[in-house]
C-alpha cells in the first residue's frame, strides 16, 4: 500500500501557525547549557508548551495517519462495550472510533494538539494494555519536583488527610508544625486531585487511579521509578494545564509547587518546524532486518527491594521476596511478574524460590501467609498459572479468552491457519492450530470453528479459547507445575483461610490473572489499601484485566508472517483468491516505519478474559471488591512492609476494616451467600485437563512493553 511521503519543508513552513519560534530557541539554549554543565535540562512548563504548540500541522497526511492508526486500534477487544459499559464498570463510557472521527474533522494549528487529542482519547479507555506512542509527546516530561504527596490515615480506618511526602515522614516524631493539605489552587485538595488523575487514567478503577497520584515505595520496587513519585509530581508527557500549584495547609501556611519540563536528550531544534522534522519525520528504515539488538540481561540485585527489610529468602533478581514478620506469619512480596531483561530461566528461578520459601516457612512454624502484590503491573503470563498451581496443586487454572472478529483478524486467522504446526510456534492468538478450549482438553479442527459465529455487546467475537495450551507451553524455562515436564507440588502448603493477598489496586494484567484464580477458585481473601477518602469498598484488581497485551510491532510481525503464508500458497491448489489478497492488504496495518508521520508504537488489549461460568462479560468490566479495605497510615507509607501486619490485624486480629468496606460484591462474604465467582475442576467429561497436543503460543507479553521493532513488509 502506497502512503504519501512527508510534506516538503516549504509546505511545512506554510502550514506552521503564527506562534513565535522563539520558544524553541530558548528551550534549545537551556538544553545546550545543561549539556555543557552535565546537568538535567529543565525549563518552565509554559515555555515547553509554547514550543510544542509552534510545531506545524501537516494536515495533508493526517488523514492517512489516522486511517492506518485505526487499523491497529481495530484490534482493541473492548471498543464496542466501552461505548455502553455495564454498571459494574466504574469509569466513564467512551466511543474510541467516533472520537477518532471527531479528531479527523477538527481543525488544528499544531501537530502537538493533534497528538494530544489522540493520546487523551486512548487514555480515556482506562486500559493499561491500550496505548499509543505519539511523536510530539516524547519531547518533554512535565514534572513538579517538590510536589510529592501522600494520603495518610491516623489508624488505617479513619478518613485520610493529604500531606506533602516530606511532611508525612515527620508525623511519627509528632512534629507539631506538620499540617495536612487543605486546598490546591483554591479547591478542596482531594477533589482537585481526583480531577487531576482523570488525565492519566492508567487503571480502570478510580481508587487505583487515586493511589497513583502519590509516592509509593512499592512501585519503585516494581521497576517503575518514574511512576513511584506519583502523578502529582510526574505528569509524564502532557502539560498539566497549570504552571504551579498553590498548596494551602490547614494551619494557614502555604507552599507553591512549580511545574517544569524536562527536555529530551535528543532535542536539537530552534523552531517548531525543526522540532517537527526532528521528532515526527518518518523513520529511516533499519538495516537490521526488522529486528533490534536484544536488551542486555540485567545483573543480579545485590540486596532486596529498596525500602523493605532484608528478605529471609529471595531470588537473585528480587522477583520473589520472602519475609518473616512475626512469630507465626510470613509474607511474600511480588513487585512484578515481568521477565524482560532477565535470564531465560528466570521463571524457573521465580517458581523454585517460591516453593523453597513456602516449605521453609511451614517448617519454621509459620501458619499465616500474606501475599503482597502492591505496584504489580503484570508480566509473563505463565507465572500467574504456575504460582496458582503452587498454592493449589489440585485445582484447575481456568482461562478463557476471545478476540474481536473483524476483517483483519479473520484474514490473519485464515492465513496463519495454513502454517504447519512444526513451522513456528508464534502464530499467537490467530492460529487455530495453536489454540485449545478453556478446559485444556480439545483442539479446534478448523479456522471456521475457531472464529465461530457469536456476537457479544455489539461486536462479532471469536470462539472461546484458553490463554494457551498449558501442557505444550510448560517447559524447562516456563514452568507450570502439573503440566508438561513439571510435576505438581505435593499438597497445599497453606490453607486458603490462612492466606491474605494485599495490594494498592495497581494489580493489572498477569497480576489480575493470578489474584482472580486465588480468590475465585482458591477462595483466598484480599485487603486493598488506600484509594479515595471514602468509606466504601475498593477493588484490589484495579488495573486492566485483559488476557493479552499486543504491541503494534508484534501485530506487524503477525501481519508479515500471514502475508508470507499467503505468498507461499501462490500457484498452488490451495492458493488464496485475488479478492482475499486485496482485502488482506486493505484491512491489515502497514509497518510503523511506513507511517507518514512517525509513530513509535502502541499496544492493544488483543483478547478479553472471562470468568468460568460467565463467557459473556469480559473481566475488565466486572466488579470484585476486596474483602477488606484499609487506608494507609504514616508507618505504612514510610515502611511499606508494615501493611502486612496491618492486614493481619484487620482480618485475623479483630481490629476490623474501613467502615462500609466489607461484604461487597465479589468478596468472599458475598460469595458465601451468592453464586458469584468461578469454580474449579477437571477438563471436559471429567477427563484431566492439559492433554491436548496443540502447540504453544507466544506468551511473554507484559502490561506495558516498550520499544520500536521495525517490520518487514511482504508485497503480495
């Protein structure tokens, strides 16, 4: 497919708005001075915003850009249900496709404004698997370095107050000069921040989003240092709309927090036109045959997670950290399920350390266990099923998914369905020969059976199929105990009533797969911490609950492989028709490198996940309250390991939870009096699950993976 090249410099100059280019010159001067001094380059936020707005808008290619972007976005599994979500979904509805139409019709003076609107539209889906990396939003990072805040309760049950993080650390010393925040820019502080968090929208649950405003040591340990400071102090790539925060304290004093912009190290422009060419001009094709060098393997960590006590036992990369925190209780802290940059055997190391610690804890007389998933944004999906099987070896880890059945997905399924099972193993969600039914017992006999004929929530969807084939996927490096070469663990080491899962609502993707199995199959109780200052229930699974995040680059590779499969059948009796080939090219996306304006990447939630017994409503739109909710105390903020004792005291020590937070929909108390939740068991007809011979699919997806991978494009 031919796409227009970038407009010539003369055309861009003509398209540029009337904003003075002086702003970019000032930014460049500050950047060069910082380089000479070997310091971080920052400028006032308003100056950075003025520079961004001086970028010209090449409207002649915007139509083509949006047309190709729509093809990637078309793989997002929730487009229709987001328009009219059920009452169990706590965020606002949004029509992404209609929003793109409105953007296309809108008149823009600056390419930054165009990108900003697209970015905000995608953010409004509240889906951590759904993102787009736009060129003008990679130039500045807007920050308030002095604005770190926390939400603190006196005892974990009383409604919390807002404090500057630096002040909250002095509460333990009973410093009489410390005062909570009363207002921000003249508005009630908590209400102001709830409005502010709406622009970030990284979780589907509003309490989880509220927690993301604040400083978190747990998130620092999860490998996300930028997010650890909180959204109040780090607004990422978007100008927050205000150059400063006027913080008023209850004791009458005040404090001003300035907003600044950190400059990209690649900045080298003195005008908006130069800025556009530098950051938004098409990428020169790579000479690496569509691949980039593999990231270097991370070195072992010399000590346990920052801000936590020394673990009683941990693996070399702090994937699993085990602690003893009193005479009869143990805790495991899992900051992430991510395996990116770790050795090939990291999942085996994760599993082995888990089993070793649990056995040692039992031998040492520990009868209670707290599992901490604070800040855990997901990672390698096999770990969720394996960890569940370690805790409940006799239970079945049910999984069920569907993708959006569109012209593009049907063409990919048809093309990849012609690939022999021994040719390659990464046909992913579209290859019927790799798929198995949710009971792990049956394969699909044809593309037609795999695609099915069902419609849900206004969109055609595929047949229901498991995340992947456990038996075929479980191997030396990706263990799932009880499948493949891995024998099951001999009996449960802790009873479900003696396990508590704690978290801050950031739990997303693979983390929600694990917690969902532990609660709905294993019947383990949960305690959620923090959230809005309200005496209401809170979800611990506050992040995206989709089954698979797929990067644009990954989708491009599947398109390329499908195109190769079509080409390989040319001049054979099984060849695809010319109409099929034309439709294939028309509906599938072009490689990122061929976009008329630079697009670094993006991701979609390719597959919805479903609860056993409910194959209609995706988990992303279900509500499951934690069994208990506690607000953070000053000690919890300063010493995050203290939440383990707080949770224990609440559920096992009789101290109780936030008033009004227990017994809500989805909690174990609610499950005891209703049919809500999943069930467990063997495969179809009582036969053991996991006996299918289908090949495994690619499973090393994460909630937010990055990086640009250029793809080859096969011309049919």
